């Protein structure tokens, strides 16, 4: 075993660190969290580098990165902001759905615009009465000539309100719980679509919305793949999605700990740096252990996927663990920074909010543990 990045991975890691420090910066991500504005400039710069195509096959203009390279990307962006990482990662999964199951017309219509940063995708699965039990969704799509007519109510669709956004929306087309669900592309300005922003404590620059669909008509060509296969298509990218979240939480935890170390070394009380008080030293030492362990578990999962192996248990373990670590480290950071932790300019309260969401977003801890237990044969 070799626990180091190879030369290509190391270069990629350094390229991303440099990019985030010089081209984006911590002040920029903080300001966008505070103003709840989408980070258009950072997003466009990443598009110009071709990074939106990380998961897209080369034949469609993408980079076809493997899971390790993808995890490095997510960790590096989330070191600055989990929210910015979510802004960039979310649409990538719909783009891969289109690559794998879209018609030639859909590929031509959406992929170039997605790669250039002009077309964005949001994913809309969750409904008011179906969260963890996502497949019990009720939003209904009915065929009418060469159109689909959609009625229903979605919640928590991150980025659905943004200009040029197309919603990848799961809707019921049959009675079977899973095989009765199809995946549609719904432009957010289609007549009958009403969007209301939700005032969440995280995803403040990405933004998340409630969607009301009243007799929304879309062309039959906006169905992705086959009728009744939507649930399968969404499940196809769950491993990569959970990996991307685990890697992002590791990035968040690393920065929260680095900030805590820097602050405690510079803050003097009782005539010495507070980092010299044993209670704080030991807490930071313990946090160093868990951050490093979370990173190893995450890259072990990434390596397994990159080898082409099934990693359902590994990505769920990495996600749960990294979220817990991000929460613990930012919680300890909140204590170590005293009153200053509660000011946005110290960023810690943002890491703390984002880490709390990590226990819910992309499938809650309880759901992940159910998956792990099932994989263990329990
Ligand atoms: C900021 C934000 C952004 C989001 N972005 C998106 C998005 O872009 N697209 C999208 O489709 N969704 C999105 N979501 C929705 C998110 O995926 C759901 O919130 C999440 O899956 C949980 O669903 P719920 O909130 O309805 O909670 P519920 O399912 O009602 O769960 C409530 C509690 O019950 C527990 N619970 C439920 N079932 C079980 C069980 N079987 N065993 C044990 N415990 C259980 C849960 O773990 C949780 O603790 C977002 C949510 C937030 C907050």
C-alpha cells in the first residue's frame, strides 16, 4: 500500500489549492455566504478551466476524471466553502445522466452549455411528504400527445431558481414505488413553475427552493432515458455523490482545525498563547487524529471506486464519519475562538453550520447507517 498521491494527483491537488487561494479566496466565499448570492465569477472560472466536465466522458468534451481526482477536487473547493463545492458539484451528476441516458438531441442541447457554465442543473427529488423515503414522491407527470404535463410540489431543490437553470425532476409516471418514477428536464422558467427560496442556515450562496408545479407542459423530448427508470438513473450516481460529500466534509474539517490552530497560537490570555493550555492542545491533537483518519477513509473509498469496485458501504461510512468529524472539529473551534467564533469574519460559525447540515444532506446519518448495516448483512 502507498498512502501518497501519485505525481498527477499531487499536481492536481496543488493546482486546485493555488486556484482557490489566488482566484477565489476566503473573503469571496464568506461574502457570498453573507449576501446569499451565487458565486458566478468563481463558477465561470472553473468552467473556463474545463472543470465542470470532470465527470463527463472525453467524447462529450469532458475530463473523465476518476473518483480519486474527483475527491481531490471536492476536498479542495470545500476547504474554502462547502457551499461553493455544492454549487459546482450538484449539476455534474445530471450532466452524467444526460451523457449515459440522454438522446443525441439532449446531449447537443445541454452539454456544451453546461460545460461553458451557461446552463446549470438542479436536482429535485425531495417533496414535503417524502424526504428520506424519497421514492414515495407524489409529483405526477402524465403524457398528453407529444408533451408531459406535470403537477406537484417539491422542496429543497438547491439552485433551482438560478438563471439558465434546468431542473432534473423526479416525477411519478406509474404506480410502482420505484419503477413508477421517471426523470425529466424542466426549465425553471416553464409556464406553471413557481419557485420560492427557502431561508436555510446553509447553502446560502447556492440557495435552495420550494417548487410548485401547476399544469407544467414540457416536450416529450425532455424525458431522460426510458419511462419508469428515473429512480435507477438517480441511484447510478449515489456512490460518487456520497464520495463527493465525504471529501467536501474532510476539506471543511481541515480548514476548521487549521483556523483553530492559527487562532489559538496568536491569542494570548494569562500571559501566554492559549494553544499552550493543555486542555486546548489535547483537543486539537485529538481533532488532528480524526481529521487525518477521515481523510484516509474517504480516499480509501475513492480508490475502491477508481478500481471499478462496488463501494456502497465505504462511501456511506466515509460520509457519516467525515460529517461527524467536521461537526466535532468546528464545534471545538467554536469553543476555542471564544466570542470571536460568533462573528462571520472568523468563518468558524459558517463551518459549524455547514457541518451540521452534513448530517442531513445527501441522505441523513440514520439512512446511511441503515445502508451500512444492510451491507454488513444485518
Ligand atoms: C440545505 C438543503 C439542501 C438540499 N438540497 C436538496 C436538493 O438539491 N435536492 C433534493 O432533492 N433534496 C435536497 N435536500 C433535501 C434532503 O435530501 C432531505 O432534507 C433529507 O434527505 C432528509 O429528508 P427530510 O428533511 O424530509 O427528513 P425526514 O426524512 O423527515 O427525516 C427526519 C428524521 O427522521 C429520520 N428518519 C427518517 N426515516 C428513517 C428511518 N427509516 N430510520 C431511522 N431514521 C429515519 C431522519 O434520519 C431524520 O433524522 C436538501 C436539504 C437541505 C436542508
